C-alpha cells in the first residue's frame, strides 16, 4: 500500500489477522483431554468393583519339619539343589536374605534363569520352628550356632554346606550358576 492505506492497483487488500485464542481456552482444552485419558485408563486398568489389584508377589515357600527327614530334605525325586534360608521375624538382616530368596524364586517360577528345574528355594521361620533351626545349628544355646539368617545348600536332599555369598538375588543366582558350571548343583 502506498501511504494512504488504500491498496494500489495490482495490490491485494490486507486481511485482518485472525484473533488468537485465549491462553485459558488452551488450558481448559488440555485439562479436559487429560481428564478423558485418566477416565479411560481407569476403565481399562481397574477391574469391576473399583479397586485396582496389586500383582501377586512371588515368595519363596515356607518349609516346616515335614520337609525334612532328619538332616535331609525330602526331595520327592528331585535331584537338584535347594537353598533354604533359616530366618527369624525379629531379625532385621533376615529381610535382606528373604528379599533375595523371593527374587530368585520369582526368576525360577518365570523360568527367567537357566537354573529353572535345577534349583528350588525355601525358607524356615525359626520363630515357629525353633527345634528345626536348632537341629541345623542355626539357633540354640550352643556357642557354635550360626545365627540368623543362615542359608544352607542341599543337593539331592543332602546338606552340602552354608551359602556365604552376597545376600542378593544376583549374588544367589551367580553362586548357583557357578555351582552348575562345576557340575555340583545337580547329581
């Protein structure tokens, strides 16, 4: 345009710019879309009844006197190894050992390790089975009692010794893989 605001010959007239939407309208739109997504996620993820279910944690099974014949684990034809943790509810260090055992049990159940079918894990609660824990030298009045937690390794039901490695899932798994490479995990 030349000076006066009127378009010259051959020039197109300028159109006024479209008004910009207010920022509050954009925020309302985004919040509405987010509310719809949350509602859809709730419908998909929460079963009827209104409460979300927690995935079931895999825990190492508990063993009692029935699992043993003297100092031998009743293996019912299983020729692999067992790692059994002897713990007590009042022992703070036992939590670490139990978590490691539970982690290995989860891997064994999911067959996420090459040890599946060759190794089983269990735990004995010494607050409930004091006689059993005394029999294996974990608890009792003896000065030689090993204390809590004690992890014992059994092969084909026979006691082989104590596990003295790192009390983590990875530590237990690496120990068992080493034993398997040595041919000592199964009979």
